C-alpha cells in the first residue's frame, strides 16, 4: 500500500480520458524495468508448451501447420514474471489508476497478450464489460495495457473507438472459437471509420475503461507484439485477487 499522495493527472489528461474512454501515458515504465520484463517473457511460448504452472492459464493461438505453438493469452501473468508483479504493485501504475477512479484499488487480473510474429491472430471488436457483466453490476473496471514490444498497425497495435464508452454496453455475440475471445461485437473485426489505432513503444501504457470499444488486427509482420494488461476494480465490487491501495486516513 502506498503511503504517498498520488499526483493528480493533468486537467487535459482527465478530459481526454472522459472524452475518449482511454488515456495513453508514454514512457511510463523505465527502460531498465522494461529490459527485465522483456527478458522474462521472451521464451514464454516454449516454457509454457513444456510445462504450464497450475496458477496460470494459457490459451493458445490457432496453430499453423509447420509452426510451433504460440500463446494467445496467458492469465495471471504476475505469477510467471516478477517484473510484471512488481509493476502491478507500483506507484507508477497505481497513481494513474487512482487519478482516474479513486483511491480504493483492487487487482482483478493480469494477462499477457503475446500476438506472435505471423501467428498472432485478431482480437475482435468488443467491450470488456461484455465479458465481465456476470461478475460485476457496474462497469467501474480500468485496464492498464503495457507495451513490451513496439506496437504498430502492421503487428496488431490496439485500436479504440473514441467516445464509445458513453453509449453503454452494446449487445455482443457469443461464439466459442476454441482459442479465446469468444464474445465480440457484430462484424467481428470489420474496418471501422470511427476507430483510432494507437501505436506504442516499450514502456508506454494505455489506460482504458471497460465500456470503450477496442480490438486489434492480426500480426502480419515478422515482429512480435507482446503486451500485458492489468485489470483493476474497486474492492467493494468483489471478484479480485487482493487490495492494492485503500483510502488514506
């Protein structure tokens, strides 16, 4: 638990988050910290194929004949990457989360999105609350996505529909694809004129709420696009893996 007073986000940053439903913080995580996270996650495909610990959950991408197995997402990533666990508990991240929704912060989950070169597949348009509405009554949750690799349109950087969080929860389609992301909006990942791609560099973090529509293209490049998403909620909402920060007295 932090004993410091969280610095307020700027008026411009708060206005951007309210307007768009997301906020990009460039260079939030220092380079030496990113080097550690890079090293800890570089061989995860092979490590998890050999042995998956009981305290993590792995969903594999649809395997391409002649290619090795590639992770689509790995749940509870803080259990396989000490650098990510440290970041999850850091003031770097928690100060921003507190600035966006207040001082009572719990850890909902952490997941690595590996999107391997040439093998990483589409994440269809969706709102996270479409997945989480069975666990929560209100869409209070906030995500922090950390870029581990450079992310651009060619390797599947995240895309948002700015302002879509103000429309509330949209009806989603449920279909078991067999490799994750079985809830999505009609059209799957059809091009949208109202979508904005958000390229990122290692150490950049984008914070976004659970109602903003987002997705990402397949990785068509020869470069991985690893990213990690921390999801936070309020302790009183239940369904969490520990309280990270509480109201200071």
